[in-house]
């Protein structure tokens, strides 16, 4: 199978002046749209000789301002696309390829990506630079754990192919490296074999203790391959979306649901496209709104406490607009040292994703979420750097731990001697 689904995320310089979050603004002076590793190298070299700061941009779905650079050069990866199935269930894919095209290319092959995020728009290079979590993280951890090899162009303009065996230091820095070590131009991803269908149920809970019991039970039962929990504290309830991959006829609802502590269980969907079936509706979060989103990881032991008493004030939690919830994550497949997470064989994510019409409201919510960040760190949690963090240099050091941060800073200096990618607020600035 070979396909080159067109990437649709490239935009005008004006549209590159903000990211999805919309809280950081700055139009670039120039935009490069390379279609090969060689052109990425030329773009870095031209920025170096013209003294321009550089930002690497995939679909711009992050919210931290990492892809925004006022008066600098944006390297827009939208032409670095293409999907090709290789021997041994390996997928070779362009770094700028949106995941939607990957899902569509694999549909009907009996193969899938181990973990998909909630949205089809982000690119392969973009989510590998963050970590990449989703409902299937319960069984397969993070996307960064399923990468075999990466082709990377460093800010010095050098082309490297790295893996666990070849240039492992670079491989370990680039995965979850926030785009600070170069551009992922191509990735080789390990796929998994999958059954032909998936069925979803929605389980509604009003008793958070019973919900916590069921999280434990479903986590322990491998039939439940997809778990996504939506928290609705305003309504005093939670909605658990539970997905089961199967070959027909599959298990009966009675087998799957009997004995659970929910007050209502509804059949939600049955589909032959395991990839698409798990995605959020495209219009759930319209562009051009303001999203001061925060994502965290918490140790498993904090689960009951978080469900009973969310550490974020109720008036900042999304009500009608937005989303708050959890993925449950097995650590076994996560071997990317730049991805900071709680210790142990499992942990969970907690995302607070409010949506605002007006920027001022979003800025105010962001400040309140900074306070929540401290409360979550007190519970043993840490930021998942896919949304905003607002961290300064000393907080970044604390986030990574002094030794790990120093190692990553050293490598960042080595691959980016001119400091093209370094800007205040980014993780490896000092
Ligand atoms: C609606 C929505 C739903 C989401 N759902 C999830 C989810 O379920 N799970 C999850 O884990 N995340 C989720 N995210 C977060 C999203 O996956 C991350 O922010 C991701 O980094 C965005 O990918 P992107 O292609 O848009 O990257 P961008 O936002 O363009 O860039 C993100 C970072 O990656 C770097 N980067 C981008 N491309 C490359 C490349 N080719 N090489 C090197 N560095 C690069 C950038 O410099 C930047 O630091 C969601 C975001 C949105 C808006």
C-alpha cells in the first residue's frame, strides 16, 4: 500500500500567527514549506544566515505557543506527508502527515496504529513531539513507545536517522522533545494487528467510588481496549466511553456490562473502522476560539481523590463548552525518557479543556489553572506538555528533574549551536 494523502493544515503567514490555543500571537516574517529533508536543511541554514528564530509547525494543534515565532521563520511541515506500509507491519510515514490520512490508509488492512489521539488533525511529527495518548493507552501506552526509527533534520542542518540502536541519545530527545531538537521528516511506526470491528458503550456514573472500582475492573480486563472518561462535575456525573474490539459475533452486552456500578449503560456505536470510530467530532472544538488547555499525568493512587474532589475549581472546569476527563495509561510501552510521567506500571491523564469566545476570559482561566497546576503537583502529578504550561526556566528544570534537564539542554545546544529553536518559555532554554 502506498498513498500520499494531502496534508490540509498548511496556512497563510497570518494564520500561523496563532496556534490552536490562541493565547500566544506573533506573525512570522517567513514561512518555509519544505517537501524533503534536504529542503528542511536549507530552511534551517537560511534562517541561520539571516539571523531568524525558527518554529516548527505541524497542524498547530498545540496551545503553548511553541509553533508561533514573531518575525521569525516557521517551518510548516504540511508537505512532508505520505504513508507507506513496509514489511513486518512497519508504517513509513511523513513527519507532517496528519493522523487522519494514516487512519484512512490503514482502514481494512487488519492493521492499526497502537494508540491514536482524539483528533485526526494533528500530525505524526506533532504528536510524537508531545507523547501521543488516547483511549487505547490503557493497553498500549503512548505513541512515542511504538516508533522504530526517525529521520530528523537538526537545526544545524544535519540529517540523521536515529533509533534505539543508532544515535539513541537523539532518538530519546526527539520523542516527546517538543520540536526542540529538529524536524521529524519521516517516522517508521510499529503497527498492531486488530480485529475487524469495534463496539462502544457509554456508561453513566453518579457515584465516584463505584466509578473508581469499575476503572480498576476494566483496566484489569484486556477485552476493554479503549477507555475514555469524561468528567461532568457540574452535573454530578461522569460518562465512561468504553470500546471493545472484536471479531463477529463478539461478546454479548450482558457479558460485558453485568455487575458494573453505573446507573445507565447505553450502546453507542458499532463500526468497522477502529481508527475513525474513536475520534472526537471534528466540530467539537472550532478554530478561532481560545483554549487555555492543561493536561496532567497523575499517579494511579490519586485516582479516587481526583474523582471525589477535582483539584480544579468548579468555575474553571468546562460546563457545556469544552471537556474534562481522563485516559488510563499502561506504562509498559513507554520508553521515551523526555516524556515525564509518574512512576509505576500505570498512571492516568487528567485534561481540563475549556473553550472561550473571548481571549480575556481565557487568560483569566489560564491563571486559575496555574494555581491548579500546583495542587496537582502536590498530588504527585506532572504536566503533559501538549497544552500550555506557563513554565519558566526553573519550573522546566523541576519538571524534568535537574539531571535529565541538564542532559537534554546539553544535547539541544549540540544540535542547535546557533539557538535557532530556543526562545524564552520553551523547555530547554536554560
Ligand atoms: C482537539 C484536540 C484534541 C487533542 N487530543 C489529544 C489526545 O487525545 N491525546 C494527545 O496526546 N494529544 C491531544 N491533543 C494535543 C495534540 O496532539 C498535541 O498538541 C500535538 O503536539 C499537536 O500536533 P500538531 O501536528 O498540531 O503539532 P503542532 O501543534 O504544530 O506542534 C506541536 C509541537 O511539536 C513540534 N513539531 C510539530 N511537528 C514537528 C515535526 N515534524 N518534527 C519535530 N517537531 C515537530 C512543534 O514545534 C511543537 O513544539 C489534542 C489537541 C486538540 C486541539
